[in-house]
C-alpha cells in the first residue's frame, strides 16, 4: 500500500511535509494563545471590568473581518508558504509591541495601545488558517483527509491547552513581559517550520478574475452548499451564544477565587477535551451518522455552558469545561473534514477565509456579546441564558437542515 493511499495514522504522520505543517500550526497557536491569556489578565488587571474583556474580542474581530476576504484571495493566487511566513512575522511584531507597552518603552498610557496590538493580531490571523488549510491539501492525499483533520484538530487544541497554561504560569512566575517574549519565540519557530517546508505550490492561474468577483465566487460556492453552510452556521451561533471562555478572568476572580494559574487551567480544559476527541477521531474517523452526532454534540455543548454558569467550585468548573471542549471538538473535526472534502483546490483560500469569518463571528463577537450580557445581567445569568440559547440553536438546525442531519461523510468522498 503506497503512502499516497494508506490512510492509517502512522502513514499520515510519515507524509513528507505534514509534520512540519503541524509544527507550524501548533507554534503559531502557542504564540497566539499565550498573548490572549496574558492580554486578558493585563486588561482586567487595569480595568477590573468584564466589559473590557469583551472589547478585546471586538478589537480583534473588526480588522479580521476587513482583511479575511482579501487574505483568502491572496492565498489562492500567491505562494501559500510565503504568506504563512509573513503572517508569522506579524505574530512576532504583535508580541514585541506588547513587550514595549508592558515595560513603558512607548510614550502611550492606558489600555488603548494594547487594543491596537490586538487589532494587529486580527489582521495576522486572517492568513493563518487559510494558509494551513491550503497547504493541508498539498501534503496529504484525499483519502487521508478525515484522519488528517483529526490530527490537525489535536495539534490545534494542543496549542489551546499548552498556550493558556503556559501563559498563566509565565505571568505568575515572571510577569507579563516574559510571557509576551515567549510568544514571540513561538512565532519565530512557526516561521522556521514554514521556511523549511518543501511542498509543491499550485500553478498560478493563467488569468485572474477581478478581486471582488473572485471573492464573490467563493461566497457563492459556500452559500450554494447546504451541508457546508449548515455546519458553519451551527458552529457560529452555538459558540456566539454559548461561549464562556472570554469571561473566565471574571469568573476566576469573582466566583471561583483563584489566580492566574487557575485561569490557565480553565482556559486549557476545553482544549484538553477537544484533544481527547481529536485523537479518538484520528484513529476512528467519523463516517456514518456524522450529522446526527454533530447536532447531539452541540446540544451537549449547551448543557455544559449551563452547568459551568451554575458551578461555584473550581475543579467542578474545570471538569465541565473539559466536556465543553470535547463536544466542541466533534464540531471542529466534522466541519474541517467537510471543508477539505467539498472544496476545490483552487478555492481553498477563499472558502477557508469564509469559514474563518464564521468562526470569528462566534469567537470574537461572542466575546463581545458575553461581556455585554455579563454587564447587563451578571456572570451567572448570562451563562445560563446562553446555554439555553445553544440548545435552541441545535433544535432549530435539526428541524430546518435535514441534509445536515442526514449527513454521511462517505457521500462527500
């Protein structure tokens, strides 16, 4: 059996370039997550206001939304590896600016320079996932996509586990400046992983459509695919309404009464749950009844949000977030597999950018929504109401999207 057709876990990891691509993904995620955990602590330390945590998400998502459609176009028309290296340089620049802010090396005070640095992160993030998804299809054969998506999810979530835990420990041990410095080192490693990656790039198109027409073509493709659109929308609304991660600094201080180490543990718990699910699905790829499993996972996600909001014990909250991440991990792997199987190679950048817009709508706008609801209703009522809304989203999707409910991934291969 050739490496190109063998879809066993070992064969996938031996594919030339795949390990380097995974190294790029985890180090970029470590850099981003270390900055995220440190900035959250930094901002709340200054303001003591949960609404200011929501503004972090808003500061990131607005530039992301402005850049993402053009990033997808560039990934489809320019060397993908070099674009990923440029994005890694942007992560280095963000961490460097935050080091200077922390040490008072800039003539600016207050929180707004921190928000500007996060805005730069939003621009950079617009390129990270489209580059990864486009290169993913160049280093793996089509029959390996389902297992590869599982491994990709594991590596992504490993960054989500290690990044927050490492960020919390670095802040507690050496301060914010050290934490931002380590983030810059991780971004440098991501750049080096792509610099050493040997992968064939698709031939440049003979003729290029006007940029806005090309972006519209990608949007029409997604909107015309009911299964892809349904999976993206389900994930977007569930995380938008039920995301509690952005409010963890406030929960830690006001309800659970722990310090930055506890914040790191809680931020890492959802990703740890996703890693466990990703490893399982990498060994046993989901094929039959994928749509039903996806909908049940979203309902479980909503129940975990309610449970976390009601919990007043640190380790119970951590355990609930572990299951929260496991249910979310099912959604990530199923959506990633749909994305890779259903997208033509020449449109991977644009489709990935549209998927990123859905994800950012849920994550960053969800952070702003969660901060606003927490300010209006209080932390606990906001979480409980959000979890109930997620259950409603799962029920409505099951009713209104029968093709997604009946999804069998073998039909896409």
